[in-house]
């Protein structure tokens, strides 16, 4: 009986301990749920500056909780294990990047839009700047330029490309018909006389080879001469379709056998007063003369009017 009595007394203490165990488990589960809620909130706000402060507060709280627990190393509770795991989960390879800069930029952009409004369209482009210096020539380009310069010098071969003085005009003349000349029907007539050059026309005279009374120019030297005649024709009584007037600058009055400068004008197509222009180059020997002839192939007389022009110049020998 003495041996059974202590066993009966100890049974109430064991039952009390069994009743405290569910209470401890319930408290542990509640604390774990609270820690999970805090961790979920910190994960949602990890990109903002407030999340960093919450994490720092949680770490300080966990440190305060772990300090009394660390005094009793024999007791390891689920809460202390969870806090240690959470504190060390954001270190090493598991460390999360901070998104506070991006969040702050978004907040600044929204604030600037509310204060200043939306940005306007881009402005027009500015004026073009001054051109830069020319690029230096490549060695190959410099060699080509030097070779070209040498070839041009060899081709010139001492010939005067640009003379010191331009060539002097040794012979030229210009004269106008002194009065109107009537040419009968179906006839050929040499134009004369011509007037003396006026003061403004004397600068165009070189030499004394033109005879104004006969209307003939005699070549002083052999060479190529540029000859021009501008004739005004009028006073026609009858006109037929086939009527024409022919003008020519002839050498030695031989328009048929010698080379000449000629022009033919249809009278019916011209109508009224008309002009005939002759211009060309003839080679004259020294002493040969040239003059203007008009061949009237119409059925009535015509007139070569006053101030009709005859001129010439020596081009070269």
C-alpha cells in the first residue's frame, strides 16, 4: 500500500502537464500564422521603400524574441526556427534586388504630370551647322593628281596655252548702205555705194581695205575671213508664188564659179518688207576682193533699203 500511494499522488501532476501541451501547440500555431502574414505583406511591398523599413523592424523584433530564447539553449521552439530561417533567407544567392529606384521614378513622373501637364510635341529641328573642313586626300589620290599634272606638262611641250597678250585684230570693217538701191526684175546687181563709218563704228575699223564707193573689200593678207551682210528688202508691186530673192557675198564678182556665201528668200512667204541675213567664212588670197550681190527673180522691181549692213573680220591665216 505504501508503494501504490505515491503512484496515485503523482497521477494528477501528469494529467496537468498533458492539459498544458495543447495550449502550447495552439500558441505556437498562432504565432506561426502571424509570422506568415507579416512575411506575405513584406513580399508584396518589397519594391518600395516602406518594405525595407518593415523588414528591419521584423528583424529587430525577431532579435528581441530570440535573445530570451537563446538563454535557454535546451528549448528550440518552431517560432524561433521560423524566425531564424526568415532572417537568413535574404542573404547570399537568395538576396532580392531592390525596386525602390523604379518606384520613386514612377512616383516622380506622376507628380510632374499632375503639376505641369502632359509633354508637348517635339519642336522643329535647329539650323544646320557650318560645314566642316574638307577631308584630307588619300595617298593614292595625291599620286594620281601628281601624275596628271606631269602628263599635262608633257602634252603642252612648250606650246603657249595662255599667251601673255590676246591676238590683235589686224583687219576688220563695217559699213552701211548709203541709199536705197533699186534692182530691176529678173536682174543681178552689185550693191554700192556704202557710207563712211560713224564715230561709234570707227572703233570696229582695222585697216583701209574697204572701198565705200564700190562696196568692195580687198584682202590685205591671205587668210580666213568672217563675212556678214544684213539686207532690208521692200517696194514690191506684184508677187507670185514662185518669186524669190537671192543674196550672195561673192569673190571677184564670180558668184557662179567661186565659192560664195548665199541665202534665198521666198517673196510670197515673207510678205511686206523682209530681211535677208548672210554670214559665213571664206578664204581669200591677198589682193582678192569680196562684195554683195542681189539677184531679183520676181516679176517686179525691188529695193534694198538704206542702212543695210556689210561687215568682215580676219580670223587667221
